[in-house]
């Protein structure tokens, strides 16, 4: 609960994103303060506990089985039966991340955490795939080291006409060992609006 309250305190709870797109915001809006705030709620015990469990469960999994799980996830997205998706979306970590996203008031538009194999461990909404290990969000964070942070280029979200960028970072345990990675999609249009409102 303390982690969620910190999210409320970040920039205040201002609901709704800007209604129209403006010039492409600089991804430097995701500065040290934003990164540290994200790290603070990602330090919640539920994150580490879930990743420890997931890393043990998939310790010996091979690439063929990883691809099989990814294929199953993609198929379930268009099926009424979704055992893999349901088990992930209903776990405590996913519930926590969903609360963080909801309480951010439109600042965070997607959050997901993956284990050391790049497999989804928790998420605020259904991702397009289950395995992130072949993507820059994992290769430029977990594969680089425990202190790695990678901010992707902003993209325009056509449906809402808002600019968004993904903040990606390696997750570590109390000993500083890498245990997974997180991706937080940030609504730059909303972040810029909040910064402007404060001036």
C-alpha cells in the first residue's frame, strides 16, 4: 500500500491525458526523478517474491519450450480458453501492477515484469507475446547488467493522440543480483502536462 501511495504523490493525481497530440516530447522527460520513483514501487516485496518463484520454476527451461509457451500465449489471445494468460494476469504481481497503473491517473499506460529468461511474470494488461527475451527492452537491460536502464524512442498512440515511451530497467534482489526486468510505458504527453502545470 505504501508503494501505491507513493505513486499518488508523484506529480499529484491528475486524471486524464491531453486530448490532442502536440510536438513530439523529448524522452528526457523521463529523468532521474521519474526513474527513481518507478524503482521505488518496483522494490515492493511482491515483485521480488514473484520473480524468485518464476526463476526457480523456469530455471531449466530450454529455448524450444520458451517458444512453445510464447506460441501458446499468442494463440490464447484469440481464444476463449486462456489458461496461461489467466494464470499470469491473476497472480499477485499482476494485481499490484494493475493497481499502480490505475492509480497513476493516465501516466503509466502499461507495466510488465519479466523473469531472467524474459518470460512474463506479471503485467497490468495482456501483452502481445509472452517472451520478451528477443527484444531490446530485455537485451538492453537484463542482458547488460544490474544497473542498466533503457528508454525507447517515443511513439504516437493514435487512439488517444498521446506520445508514449517505454522505460526499461533491470530488476535486482537485495544482494544486487539481476533477477529480471521491467517495462513501464509512460504517457509523455501527460507527464509534460503535469510538469507544465507545476510551473
